[in-house]
């Protein structure tokens, strides 16, 4: 088990404004305790016993704090753990000479040697569960990420089958919404990369450059935060953290949904435009339909459809039906003769999903049909869905907005409850309140000689 943890705590925290004029942000008090105390608590609860703080600004105050700090485990004797400080300013010089998120790594090479270790940004709070989750042996380094509704404010992790492909800091265009949380597990190989990075355009040595060097060699994987991640970067975060520590239930009520979901009224004049914007960049949208609330995504995007499966926790062997704009679009996806075309003109639009043999060049994402040769299609009679399809001009997933195994729903509160505590959530919710009571569509399989009713809508 990895025991060593390096905590980056050299910065002042200028975004905390006047609160850090006389002390580092890590010592700002929340519920009468310095923020740093909560971070150290969770590291000890996760089983780490050798903590190395890389300090700088007002480091003497952190030294005083550590002299008073006691781990949360009463049975833990002083001889069983270590907390030590390394001065970044003594090793690398003052901030004006050398600074950046990679600098703390430069200060601990001799201490770490050839051991694997955790590296933690000292102004973020993580759970003991997530600290344990990144304690991974083996040849790979890891970065912990979390899906966020405003990825443009952070470093975005671009992945490929679990590997980090690259990190893009504060992208101007959407490239994904899995963001870097500043929690890492490194192998000693990380130190070899430090000599290969140069000051960024803002004159700092960035850990992003180190990550990208490891990523290019396929030596960095991504772990997703399973519990929570709380950024402690500006004064408003003090209130958020205080509420979180006081009562998780109250925290969820006040901040949970606004932090986790982008919600707009389905009848808003921007609803269609916003939904299409999200869909075209590969995101997943909760949308009311003529049956129940559904999860819609670009049915031709492998990444978007895979995220639908992740959100629903759906088995990959189960297919997902598709919304189409009209029969002309349907004919591009499936094989149908004139008789079938005439039949579909009679039953569509409506609450009937028809399974037909998929064309080899349909362009649909692989997971849509799983390993089946058929795909279920439907034309909805719901105005919002029809408008989105018209503007999108491409097929969309047509699966219910629920976790697999739980019932589909017409109630917006149930949609929130299904997803608000999940790590992977829908990116946008178009809320129409509670829909008229309905049921999922009837599904008829026409792929064989004799039609078969797979699901009967009630």
C-alpha cells in the first residue's frame, strides 16, 4: 500500500481576497477549524501515514498549526505517523523566481526516491473513500476526474479507454466535461518529466505539461471521483464547505442540484437551441417526451451513447431505441420495403417503437444495437422532441431517464432523485414539471417474418 502523500500548500490563495493577507488559504477556518485539518483528517482515515507538506507563503503559520494538529484516530500514536514540511521557497527560491503547480513535485524528488506516492492539491477536499481509490499499485500514474457542468473553468481530461489522452486547461470550445480535480497517484517516473517542461505563457511551471508528457506515452490513467470533491478557492466556498460539514442533507438541498445540474424550463424560448448545443458536442440531455422523461443524445456518436449507458448503469448487451425525424431519416438507418413504409406512415408519429434490420452503413453508434442486427425506431408526437430533431437533423437516443432496474418516470422530482447522487449525470435537464401520466411505448419487432410484440404499452 502507498503510504506517502505530497500535499501542495505553498500558495497564498489570492482569490480568497483579504482572507489571505496574513495567512495561507489552507489555514482559513471553517467551523472553527483550518481547512487543512479536514484534508489531513481524511488522509489519515484513508490509511496514509507519511504526509509531506510543500509550503511557502507564511509557512511558519502552517508549522504552528501542525504542532497543534492531532489525527482523528485516537489509537494512533505519534510514533506511527509522520507529518513533515518542505519549503518550496528554500529549495526553488521565491515566487518571483520560480512558481507553478509542478513546483511542489520538484521539491520532493529526494524524499520520494523510487516510491509510488499520492500528490494532492491542498485547497481541495476529497473523501477518505476517494483517497483509498487512487491507492493503486502498478506501472501507471493516475489522475482523478469528475464530471462538471462548467468544464470551461477547469482543466478538462480527454480520455481514451481509461487512459488520459491529454489535459486542456480552460478550453474555449467544448471538448468534454470530465475535469481534473487535482488528486494524483504518481510513479517515480514523474520526476523524469520535470526536466522536460518549460515555463508556460504565464511564466509558470504547470503540472498539466507533466500530465501530457505521461499521457503521450500511455502511462497515465483516469479514475473518476466516486464520493465528493469540494474546491476551496474563493470566499463563497467557505459557506458551501461549512454547510457540507454541518449537514450533508442540508448541503444537498441548498447546493446539490445547482452544482450538479444545468436545468432550464422546457417551454423556454432557448430550450431547443440549448439542447441542440449540448447534443452536438456529445452531451446527454434529459427531455420530456410523449411517454416519460427520456435521455436523448446523438445516436451517431459512440462517446455520447456510451455516456447514456454509464448514466443509466445499463448493461452494454441491451440495445437502446432511437428517435427519428421522419421516415426519410428512418430509411437511412434500416432496411424497409414499400409495404413497411406505408405501414409506418399510418402508425407514426406515436407511441410505437418498431424494430427493423439495421443497415450496415447506418452510421449509428455501436452500442445502439449492441450485438443485434436490429434497431428500434420511433417518431415522437411531442412538439419539443420534434423541434430538437428538426434542428439536430440526426437520430437521437430514445431511452427513459432512469437508472436501470428502476421505473421510468413522468415526475421531474424523481428524475432529480435518480441522478443527483450519481457520479455520472445528465449534462442538461429540460424541465416540464410533472408530465401527464403515461407509459413507455409499445415495441414491435418486424425484423423477422412474423411480427412480435416485445413490450406492450398500457
